[in-house]
C-alpha cells in the first residue's frame, strides 16, 4: 500500500489530536489485492461511536455515515473510490484488536491503524481482511508529497 508522507502525517496528527479518544476517517484511492493500493486522499471523519457504558471517552470508532455517503456520491464516475479507512488506538499498538475483527464487515477495505500514547502518535500500520483474520500489508511511504 502506497501512502504519501503528507497523508501519513495527517493520520498521525489526527490520532494525536483525538487522544485519548479514537479518531477515524476514510481512504480514497485505487488498487486491489492483486496490484496493491495507492491512497490519493485521506478524509477525516467524525467518530460517531458512542462511548462504551461506564466510559466517557470514545474507545471504539464508527466513521460518520454522512461523510461516507457524501464521499461516495462525490466519487461516482471517477477512477478513485473509497478503498479503506483509518482509526487510532490510544495507548495500544498499531494493530487490529479483537473488537476491530468483530466489527469488520467490508472485507474489501484496507485498515490503517495509528497508535497514540500520551497524546503523541507513535506508529502506523496497514492491514486487510483475509480468510476471517487480519493480515499485515506493507506500507510504503512516498516522500515529497
């Protein structure tokens, strides 16, 4: 998966700013499991997941459906499409959780997860669903963009 340095920075900045809550957004681009993916745009979205009972912080994510709807409408007839989403894991590694797997219902989407600790983004990784489990995919950061 190819991601520009500025896209990576945007995701990491979102993860740091949302801390200790989770941030989320959509990935626009091109590609497939065969040829790989290229992100051409990162679209931050409101996290509309309600806090878990007894918690005051959003420790789950749900991309605002209106953002997704509007973006899908905007992309009609264009070569780019929604190819994935990103979210952060405050005080946890940049790897899928059991909750992520339980809520994964679009197997064609790429998942980018950013880790944040103490209000600073500390890592980023990419995954895809394969045979009911997450599989890490190489994340190539393109410089100069």
